[in-house]
C-alpha cells in the first residue's frame, strides 16, 4: 500500500511539472517548466490548498535518489577534457563556493523561520493562558 501511495505522490509532483510545461508552451516565457511547477506547488502549499501529507512520502522518495540524477552530468564531463584545466578548476571552485553559500543561506533562513514559528506558538500559548486566567 505504501508503494502505491508513493507512486501516486510522485505522480502528483510530476503533474505540477506537466502544468509548468503547459504554461511555458501557452505563454512562451523563458522560465523552465520545472521551476514554474515548483512555484505553483509552493504557492498551493503555502495557501493550504494542498496539504504536505499529499506529497510528503513521494518527495522523500525522490530526494533519497536525488544523487542519481547528477550521474549523467558528471559522466558528461569526460567529453570535455578542457574542464580539467585551470579554467575547469575555477569552474569547480565557483560551484563549490556557491554550494557553500547556498547551504549557509538555507540554514540561516530555516533557523529564522523556525524561531518565528516558535515565537508565534509561544505568543499563542501565553494568550490562551491569560485568557483562561
């Protein structure tokens, strides 16, 4: 039963990608369809139109295998030996540094959001305690 649920949830995620493809085809905008689908999914999640439980296991499954999606790109480097020269080293350094910056920024943003949510919960808790007193 869990496998069927995961397949259905991956299908829902694919549906958002497909909606992104349709939007790109209809409008001709130059944003990748996957980004449009993710933004649409994010908006519906933020508005509580879609609950996280509806996609949680499927998203977790895809994230578990995320590194496999990078293998073709990594193997493709073999076709471009110039990437292994000085300019290639600079490219690798740029990718490494941008990855570190992204990880730090994501961590800081996550901590900020968590502090805000904790403060809201404490405010609600204090308000209900005062209300009942």
